[in-house]
C-alpha cells in the first residue's frame, strides 16, 4: 500500500502537467516594439509663428546636438553650435519661422 502511494504522486503530477500543456501553447505571439533608433527621430511639434529658442534646441537635438555651446538668432535663422554624441563639433541652422533645418555642418576632425 505504501508503494502505491509513492507511485501515485508522480503519476498525478504528470497528469496535471499534461493537462495544463494545451492551455500554455497558445498561437498568440507578442512581439516587442522595434528599438527607438530603428523608427527614426520623433517629429518635433513646431508651433505656428516665430520659433522660440527652446523649439530650435529641440530640433537641433533631433539632428544630434547633445551639448550646446552657442546660440544666435541671425535674422530669420537660429544658429546652434555644440557637440554631438561623439564629441565632434556640429552647427545646425534652423529657420526661425518654419522650423525647417536649413543647414547642418559637422566637424570632420
């Protein structure tokens, strides 16, 4: 009788696992979203009218400016100078009315 009880526990455990297997094998696959870098930079919401310095800095950050060293409003254009993620010098010229990036100058050194 004692041997029957010892044999019964693994049999019941095997049946319980076997019964749960169909429930665990669903055909539904959850895929993680692609990495942010693969989707490209997020679009910057540009307000209508004159562009503020903060808006121009956000646009320059999307281009790659990490550290800002100098900003200048030259007529209808924001000139933003700084360093990118690699420490290289970068200058971004942004239209002060539309937010369009007019020119990007990167250091080749």
